């Protein structure tokens, strides 16, 4: 059956993503709206406490986005102009953009051929006298080689901040992501495993860093300035730093608290979907499945397959077009940073400097993966992809 005929027989489209929001989340948000306290307040504090417990961190600081969290973390390191920060080239734009916002220089690092995560050997080669920090990204929810990154950081005197936008809940050698490095940043964007619509969280065991980030997320105002409109608060406050407007809201926190209760069940479904994809696509040699190393617990935020072009008569882009025509949403995570004009033109990055990422990203397709995806939908996505491959084999 062709992609066009599939549409004609009435099969509905399968989106790349659909949020998992129940009536319980809706009720919690409505209750907060009726409470009279909408911005950052008591529910935000409760969300922070429960999240810290969930990932095993001493402190959790809720922010307006993971981008805000990354910026705050870098800002708290007090980087100086000309300092360098190692970031992977296969990541979303904010990982490196926040380095620029903090006044430092992003140094792009190549990827591993199997996991697509940061190549620690390449990071070590690119670590120089001005390098002050490293920001590993747990792409798709597969944790990076954190022992090797920690060893590199200790040897070269680097700060480590994990970009865990994809990695809730994930683990590395039995430790939850969020409790491993000095700083970890999570995302609660609409597509993430836990969502508050927009939002993020910074975790740390460093009390001094936690206090600095809490203060700087709200204009650099003194501790508990957010309570100044409550009966137990004070109108007096001090601005100790030219901070940012990066706080979250109690409306978002109300949504997050319910999502946190549902996280284990949603993760179980994500894992089941990933296993079903693995089984359905296992015999198709033209499709390379995601790598999963034995020492990690995968968050399965994304299911990224790679097309083996030497076995096909069409490019990845044509496969995506055919999937779209068949009513199946897909995406690519990510176009590497060095391909974008800003990093190419300002810093001189090119394919030759990041050869593995340059090879791999042209092969990548992210398939639909969200808790509401049914087994029948998973089977249809897989069958559609296999059908396209079978019609275009060399």
C-alpha cells in the first residue's frame, strides 16, 4: 500500500509529539489559578523540594526554561571574556548560545559514532589554557560518559554542567542524572518527558552555587524577596547583583507536581515503545537503531534512527518526505551547531573540524515517541519506514 493510499483509507496522521496531560494536571492548574498566587511561590518551592528528592540532589532551583538554567549556571561560574566552554556540536542552539550570553567562547566538540554524545577524546584535544567548563548533553536521553568527563574535568580544572534537557529520568552507573555533576539543567518544555509547558530546573549539591542561582534568577534580589507580597514577607529587599527574570510560576509548578507523580508510569510507557520499535526494525539492515550502553538508564526522550545511505537509492531527506506523505510526523535532532551560519561565520567551524557529526547528522531521523502513542501507532510508524526502505533498496 502506498503512502497516498494509506491516507485515502482513512488512517489519521500520527504526530511527532503529543503532550501527556490528564484531567489531574488541569485540575491542579485551575486550583492554582483560584488560589490567588500565580507567580513563583509556595507550589514552586514544593516542586523544587520534590524534584530534588526525585533525582537525589541537595538543591533544585526552578527556572523559566532550560535555556535560562544553562545561562544561570554559566553566569554563576563567573566566566571572563575569552574563557572557553566545551559543548557538543550535536545539540540544540541554546547549549552554545548561553555560553555566548555569558561572555565566553563555545568550543564545539565532535560526537561518538554510536551514541552521538560528546566525544571525550575530542573534548580533551580541544581543551586549552582558556577552557574553564564543559557542558555534556545527554542526547535523546542516553547519558554521556560521565566518569571520563569527570576525570577530564579534574585533570584540567574544569567546571561541569550537564545539559539534561532530554534526560529525565536517566541514570549513569546507578546514579540519577541530576546528582552526578556540580550542576545539571533539566527542561520542562512541552515535548519533554515531564512538562510544565515551559520551564526548567537546575540541580546541585553545592549550597553556595544554589544560593547564587536562586538570587540571580529573580533580578539579583535578596533571599525570599519573592515573598514580599505575603503576610510573612517584607517590602524591603536588596539587589545584590544585576540578575535576570528567569523565575518560574506556581501555575507551571502545579502542572509539574502532577507530572512528577506520573513520571514513572510515563517512563514505563516510553520504554515499552522503544522496545517495540527495536523489535519491529531489528531485521532492516538499512536502518541503524539507537545504541544503548549497558551502564546507563535511558530516558528515551527521543528514538533516533539512522539511514544507511550506501544501501539506499534515496537520501534521509527523501525518507522524511515519504514519511510525511504517509501521515507520520518525524524530526531531526539536531542540525549540528557548526552547520548554522552564526557558528560557521563567527567562529570558523566547518565539517572538516567536526567530521563524525558531519557524517552522522545527515543520516538521522527522530521517530514519534510519547506516552499516548499506541502499539498500533508504533507498528504503523515502523511499517511505514520499512516500506519506504524496501521500495528504495539498492
